[in-house]
C-alpha cells in the first residue's frame, strides 16, 4: 500500500513539475504576476511529493519488503539497519530518485528563501529548475521505476554489494548528489539570466551561495569517496582516475572556477558572459557524469547500471539541456556587456588565470576520460588511459595554480603593482623553499614530487597567513580588526590553506610510501621501516551478515607497543563476495596500514604492510576546504543583504 | 561452523594483489617489477593495474613480467614483450604515437588557445575606458601615489 502511494506521489510530482515548468515561464513572458506566482507553491508541492515517494521507498527497504524487485536485488533481512537505509540509494533506481529529490529540494529552497529575487527572474529560475525535474522524473518513470513489484516474492533478498556496506560510502552518494544537483541551481540562474538578457552584480551575489554550497557538498562527497577507497579497497590508494571519479571531479573543478568568477561578477561586474558559460558547463559536466555512470559507456569499478536504453535517455537530457543552453548563450551572450575596467595586473586578472587553469585542467581530465572511446570509435585503436597519463598531464596545472594563488589573492582589485603584492610574501616564499629543500636533502635518490608538494603546501598555508595579516593593516587595534574580519575572508583563508594541506598530503603519500609483502608466522616479529610488527593470532569471527578471519597484529616502535591492529578478511555468503578490511593506525605524520591475506601452504599468513606518510593531510585539507566554503557561505552579506538591490541614491538604508 | 568458514574462506581467495611467493629475491629487480606493473593494465578488470588487481590473469602477467626481468630484459624490452602479446590496451600510460599526440597535446594546446583569448580579453578590459571615468589630474595622481606608496 505504502509503495503504491509512493509510486502515485511520484507520478503526481511529475504533473506538478510540468505545470511549474510551463506556467511561470509563460507568465514571465506575458508579465502576469498571478501566473508567475504559481512557481512557489508548485516548487514546494513537487518537493513534498517526491519526498513522500522517497520516504515510501526507504520504508520498503527498512521493512525489507521483498515484494519489491529493487529491495530483493539490493537488500537482505540480516543487513544492519544503516545499510538497509543507505541501500535505498545504493542502486540505480533509488539513486535517481534521490537525484530528483535533491533537484526539487533546491527548487523549493529557491522558492522559500528567494523572496528578495525580482519576481520575473525567480519565476524563470524555478521554471528552468522544474524542467530539469521533469526530465529526470520522466527518466525514472519510464526507464527505471523503483516501485516495480515481484510476481512471486522470495523469502529473502540478494544483499547489497558488500563493498558498499560501509559508513563512509553510506553518505558518499547523498553528498555527491547534493553537489551535482546544487550546480543545477547555478544553471537555472544562468539560463534565466540569458532569457532575461541581464546579468549584474546582484545576479553574481545570488548565484554564488548556490555554487558555493554545491562545491562544499562536492568536496565532502569526493573526500568521503576517496577515504572509503583508501581504507576499504585494501591497497591504500586514494584516487584511481577512474571514469566515475573523474565524472565527479570535473564538476568540482568547474564549480571551483565558477565560484571565483562569480566574485568578479559580484564585485566588479566583469567576466559576465564567461561566468554564465561556466555555470552552463559546470552543470553540463554533472549531466555528463551521470551519463557516464548510468550508461556504463565507460565501465569502471562502481558503475552499477549498464543499460543502453537508459544511457540514450540521459544522453538526450544532456543534449537538450546543455545544447539548448549553449544555443541560448550564443544568441544572447553579446547582450551582456562588461562594466568594470581593470588593469592587466590586478586581482581580476589573477582570477582569470585561476579560471583558465581550472578549466583547462578539467578539459585535460575530460579528454583523458573520453579518449579510449574516441580512439576505439574513430581510430580503431583499443587503448587505455590510466593514472600515469593523468598524473603527468594534470599535475602541472595544479602546481601552477598553487604557485600563483598566494600572489593573486594578495593583489588588489582594478590595478596592482607586482612588487607590492610580492614583497610581504617574501618570507613565506623563502621558508616554503627551505622546507622543500630540506625534504629534498633528507630523501635520497627520489623524485621531485615530495619536495615540490611540501613546498607548495607550505607556500599556500603561509601565504594565507600573510594575506590575513596584511588585512589587519598597521598600527594598534589589530586584534579588533582580526575579530571583525568578514567571514568571507576567513572562508577564503581556510579554503586556500586547506588546498595547500591537501597538496602536501598527496605529494607526501605518493612520494614517500613504503610497502612490504611477506609471509608472517604467528609470533615471529618482522620489521617495516622503523616499526616492528608481530602477528599474534588469526581467529574466525561471525558478523551480522558475514564471516571473517580476523588477525591480531601488534605494532611496536623502539620496543614499545603502539597499538594492536585487527585487519580482517570478510566473506559475504549471500552476495558470494570477499572483502578486505584493512587495519590502520592513524596519526598525523603517517598511517601504518595492514592487510591480511590468505593462509599459506607452509604455514603462516600473507601480510601486507604499508607505511603511508601524511595521508590524513589529504582529508584534513578537504575538510578545511569545505569548512572554508561554509564560513564564506555564512558571510554577513549573504545573510543580511542577500540580493538586496541597489537602492537609488537618497533613500536611507533601512 | 569452523569447517564451513574454512571452505568459504578458500572459495573467497585469491583476494589479493601481489602475493608473497611472487616477490623476487633481488630487491632492485623487484622494485623495477613493481614500478612497471603499476603501468600495466589488468585486462579483465575495470581500470586496475596488475599491481593492484586480484585477478588470476593479473597474477600471470606479474609472474611473466618478473620472468622477463630475471631473464635480463631491460624495462622497455619487458614491457614491449607484453604489449606484443596483449596489445596496446595493456598500457595504462598511452603512447604518444599516431593520433595520440592529440591526447597528450590537448592540455598544452588548450592552455595556449585559452591563454591567447584571455590575453586579448584582458588587454581589451585594460584599454577600454567608460566615459564616466575621467582621467585623474596630475595633482590627483601625485596625491594617489603618495597615499599608495606610504
């Protein structure tokens, strides 16, 4: 019964979204306030209906209703509750339902909190947002309906892929989708502005919080996914340049570019047409990402639905929205004239360079991801494009970005003097250089990767500190000024510092990791690096829905035991799948990462040990970047003056 | 229960990338093998190198690679040996031959193109003057410099 209600609510939501797409747009064109006003209640209704529908599906998962095909294929009665809930979106149909739920959520938020938008713009934004909802609701209803019943319900389900049964991954998709779909808001604003033919500072200010929120969610989602890969897949990699990872990384890069160029629109009324283009492309890449994952065009580790019919449908959505928006752009972009004038050397220029590097880096990832397909179709060459290519082709852009970032953020708007920007940074630069040099001297016979990464990290973090100190000016009252620094400035500093921390972490891990593979006998200690490990015992343990061989390994350094690690080898009987559960001793300087393998014929167990320096910096840096975004999002100008239009001179401020 | 567990555990293997019995005695040779196998694709896997993969084919390839290295092949010869048998698909690092130069050149070319457009745009911005912005008088310029350079 609840299932049917959920199904019905979904169909109703489709109808409401159709109305919300057509009526307000028509009203905005005709100038009818009543028609435009349909958008807000429709957006709220659409969100509530989809939420009901999603709730019904979740209910079916929680109660293990095996009369539903989807529940049978992706759940099992013995599964822990958390994974029954996360199983709702751990499959193709459910995840698409989550996707439209978030589209509708953002639409409803724009309706509820967009009171200060001009009514015409708001009607158009909500209408475009509804159009995205319509497309994906149709996709769900016609090609991937989650509410299909079984003819004869089985006694139990086939279980969720064990790799997905993990707390990190339970929350990875929702965050990622909040990010992907958050970009739909920027897209809707861009298309509405193109229809309107008007982009001004206020538009930049409206678009920025949505982009910022989307970027924060993407950052958290990608970091969660990468962390999961690190501890779950069992060889301690954190990024594989897998097509699906790239699919989430490309929108992240473009969203980062977009939120910087939106500042220029907001503060200086320049770069308008480029910002609009970026907004369209950023969402376009979200759609491409969805297409890549859902069509199984480029198969990869975590694509869970490979179906040509669905792929074609999403390709059509991608074509209509991105293509349509780009056509609109080519017709109307010339109407967007820039106002702000700035010198060749200025913060505007620095932000243009930032955008250039991020956009080209995204392009490199895109070409690398699609190239195997292009080569197979047009060149008749079956080839692979893997991590070595991306590491070589992508990294230089990030190095350049890290190099110019502190200088650019020290430059003033309009016109700058290069020496004035560089002078305060001299100590930061020298110190960072010294740190990099020290790292180079201490390592013997290894590449430049580690030292360069450490230099960049230190340069970014210290450049940020210098930047904040510069903001305090000279003379007394520095502490007071520090307290009164706008949150946006704190956000900028935190996020840029976080980027530095992540860069240093990635370089440290990739350059200085040590690994060891051996047969360990119970009770016989062995050395890895400066650590001594001893396999104490391997015992059989029974989990809620798996069986496990759990090893007990003591980790000691200089004779003192640091910790006891319990790596596991699990087997999920229902899904017939083994998984590894690495045991990790975390610490800021390094992780000791231990994996247990098979029992060996001659006695003993295979044990793999890694010492991974600075690994946690990667995720601490990501957390800092996300925190910076949140700080910036809470800035006073978004809370108080969000979208307040310029009052004509003479009217007193309220 | 224990027996069942043992059977299941055996069914579950191999679960693992490089096995201890594959490791070469010569650490320098082994290091080379590890380095090379990170650049070779496991053909039956999805986007995994043979160094990371658990598949039995990956194991065969790892052993084959190590055999070649022990036989005295250089890095290039050993990789070529495998490419000759399994095709270009096995290389995770695509060769810069034929149309692949487009792949490798895409980034730098795009940077040049976009950089060129960017410079044209920036110069235009720097030159254009909106009528409302009258140039500063010499006196104002001097005062401005005074303020800025203080």
